[in-house]
C-alpha cells in the first residue's frame, strides 16, 4: 500500500481499517502497550501518586512507535518490525520523551486556562479562556500533521526542523482539510474512550494510520515527491 489514497474521508477510513486488519499484530501490540501505560497512569493518579507525572511522558514512546509503524505501513516500507518502531535509537527515544513532556505541559496549561477562563464571570477571563480553547484545537491539528512527517520513512534523512517547516506549510496550505481531520479524530477518540477496550487496543493505531493517509499526499504534493520515494 502507498500513501496515495483518495481524499474522500470514507476512503481514508476504509484504507486505515484495511491496514489495521493486515498488520494487526504489530499495531495492536503497540496500541496495547500504550493502553497499559495509560491504565498505569490513571491508576497512579487515582492514588494521588507522583508516579503518575513520571509515567505520562513515557507514554510518548509507544505512541510515537505506533505512529512510526503506521507510517512504514502506509509508505510500503519493508521494515515493519515492532522493536524498530518502538525503539529506533537512544537519541530518538530521548527526543521522544522530551517531546512527550512538552506535549504534556502545553495542553495542561491551555486546558487549565480554558476551564478557568470560560467558567469565570469576567469578560476578559472569557476572552483568555476562548483563546486557550482555540490554542488546544490548533495544537491538536499541528500534532496530527507534524507527527506523521516526523516519523515518515521517506523523509528520515531530513532534519527535524525541515520536517516541522513542511508540517507548517501543509497546515497553511490545507487549513480546511486539517481542521476536519482534527475534529474527526478528536470525536473518534472521545467515542473510543467510552468503549475502553477499543481505545486501549486499536484507536491510537487507527488514528495514526488515518493521519498518515491524509497528511502524506498533501505533503508530497507540496514537496514535489508525490507518487515516488525521493
């Protein structure tokens, strides 16, 4: 399979589910690892244990591993080993954990500002809360575009800064598509959270596959690499 899937949303969903079916062992295994980590974090949080804060950044490792394996599947890469997707290298793992810390702190600050601002009686606080809520939405869209490009095997030789610049270009060139992707993915994950087994076993993998299916054709067209490995 390649990244050249039709832009229709139902086509992307079908392709993602097909990818999951044919590569379920690795994808579900990584998703389950992330799910077990999430369960441990929630259990520690219920006990008011500081261990919860220490464990949250580590969730980035299986999450990025799931995205990396999804990227290799979508790109048709021959290397689809779970171990390689999970721990490709010490330096990469360190960057992933640091990124996990940043992704934890920024949404936490924005969420608290949104909740405090939107529940306050001060109009200025409402403005700040609204801006924080928009910040959360924008951050979610940025992550959905940036992560597939950061783990793209076709762009592994390029610097992180270069891939982030391409992610920004994709967002600016396709705001509507990125907004729809962000909204649909968020709704899907919220529904999956109600169906706990689905969230812990397959939801992350499906979201990663769908994001890759949407982002790669957009990025390839901007990059001039559509249809062929550079």
